């Protein structure tokens, strides 16, 4: 039987900023804590490219994005995920497939990368203690 690592999916509308930061930090933190989870970043309406502010911010933080371009969230991923965490309202067809945790208090990355990152990290640290 093939062992598959439990997946956490972070979703933001454009799949270009908040979900990218959350997945990059989640994967670093999970590795540091020996948690057997992997995070993906997805969008419900993906932009053609990652937010330059996000890419630069992650680089300055010594991290790289898990995705090279924003990826569309699929129903299959939602169904197989251990947990789905969204920064935006998900379309009904996704909500019917799983329990979605909402993190609505994260400010826009386009306005302030550090503030957005710090809000995401606060959520992630809480999440890590509850996995």
C-alpha cells in the first residue's frame, strides 16, 4: 500500500499571494516539527502569475513558493485533503465536499506583505499545535 502524505490546501481567490505564503511557511514549519503533512497553494480564480510582492517577500524570508504559477483548486484535491483553509469564500461546489476553515482576518499582501505574513504565521502556529 502506497503511503501518501496528508495534504493541507490553502486557498485564496487568485492563488498568487496569501495561499502561497501560507503553504511555503506551513511546509517549513511542518518539516521543523517533524509533522508528516504537505501544503499546497490553490486559487478559485487563479492569476496568470504569482504576486511579485509575495515572491520577493518569501525570498527575503529565505523561502521559496511551492508553486511556480497559481494553480486552480480541483474538487479531487478538496476531497482528498486532510484540511482545506481558505482566505476567500469558496464556491458552493467545494464547500459541499469538505469542512473549510476560513482565515478572513489576513490583510491584503498587496498592501503590506509583513502584516499579511505575520497574520498567516499566527494562524499557522495555532494550526500546528492542533494537527
